């Protein structure tokens, strides 16, 4: 099929001959996007052939592995051949490694993929060996955008390893944390190591946050976009965020007038000012467009913020509070 660019394989009915032939012909496939969902290989050799086939597809750039049926031979071969994989975007959803060694091989494989820039880890099936290896090899990971959704670390040590791994990824600039499975050790370690992060964008969706997360946010040296969504942020988060708000560059003069009411009210307030950069008034994750009505509203808010800044400047003899020169929050939404 010369025009086949998207392929989904789903179910347990594929026979061993299918995988043998797929492996033999993989180099001729034009597939760019491949989804493997609950695919069960009938033999160990079939698992080997499937992994080899993935690594032989010359145009494969987006890969989704979903389900609990992948056997240990699949992960062994994937690790061995990972350096030849062309995948740029990888989604691992509810993937269950059958053995501790398989978890090790999976993490090593991720760190050996030369073109992997977008990675999504989703589900509660990752074992402690996965996080240990991910931490040990994180400095070799090429990932720039990482989504952690419903990721449940099996032990406190695993939470520590995951946070350390994030802070060791040299190219990571966009991070999304979703759901409520992150343990306190994750945030404690993230806070302790946050100065090594190069994040420019962070989303925390319904995260059980504490003062450790708030502390970490205020000291991410390159953070320029922050989105907080959900109703599960605890009182300590808002208290600490308020106390540390003066460390957010260029926003310190607005802390008393604008920032504290945002936190106390637990509502989204958006503003724009030439000095502080443009702030979006759109609440959705997907859309960045702002309607004319919203633009008019932003202009009104800009005037109000400008007046408040002028008042604050007068109170402080025309100057603003000192702030950390490397903290650059440009967009903040708490919804």
C-alpha cells in the first residue's frame, strides 16, 4: 500500500506469520503514525519480530503503545534496536512490563531513541525499576515535551527518582503534570532540584500540590508560561505562592494589587501590560485565539493594571520590588 501513512493494530488475533512478514517487509512501509493497542504476540519470537519491525520502518515518527500484552522479548529487542528507531513522538499508555528487567529495558530504550522529542507516560503500571533506570539515564534523553498523566509511582523512592530524572533531562522545556497520583516525595525532590530545570512551560492539572510545588514554581529559572488548572490545589499552595510571589520577575510590583487577590479568590484573572508581556484571556487549553470582545476587555484590564502599577511605584519611590533576574512568568492561569 504505497499511500498508507496511518495504521492501527488492535486485538489478540494476529498469528506468528503476520509478525514474521511484517518484520521482513518493514523497510518498505510508508507508515508514519502507528498505534498498537492490546496487541498480543502468540510467541516470544513474534514479540521479537514486532519490535524489530518498528525499528525498521523508515518513516515512522509517531508511535503509541497501549495495553498490557507486550512480552519481555518485545522490550529486550526494542532496547537493543532503539538507536535505529525514527520515532519523534511516543505515547506509552497503560503499558505493563511483565518483569522488572522489562521495565529496565523500556526506560533504557527511551533514553536511546535519537529523535524522541515528545513523550507521554500514562497509567499506573510503571514499576520501580523503570523510574530507577530513567533517573540513571535521564541525561541522555532527548525529550523536549513531556506529559505525565495518571502516573503512579509504586514507592516513595520511585517518586524521588522521577523528579530527579526530570531535573536531569537536558532538553526538557515543556512539562505537563496531570491528575492526583504524584506523591509528596515527588514535589520535595522537584523543589530541591528545581534550579537545574530548563522549563519554559508547565501545566499542573488537578495536582495535589503543596508548598513544595509552589516553592519550585518560583525558582524555575527559565519558566515563562505557567498554567494551573483544577480544584485540588491546597491551602498551603496558595499561601506559599503568595509569600514567594515577589520572586517572580516583573510581577513583584503587582503582588499586592493583583496577584494576592488572584490567589485568595482562587480564580483566573488575566491582564496585559507592555512591560509585563501579553497575557492570554482564553481559558481553554487548545485555543489561543482571542475574540475582539476579549481584546477590548484585556485593554480595559491593562489600563487598570497600569494604574495600579503607577500607584505602587509611587508608594515605593518610583521603583519596584527587587526580584530574581531569571524568573520569567509571562502567562499564569489558575482555574
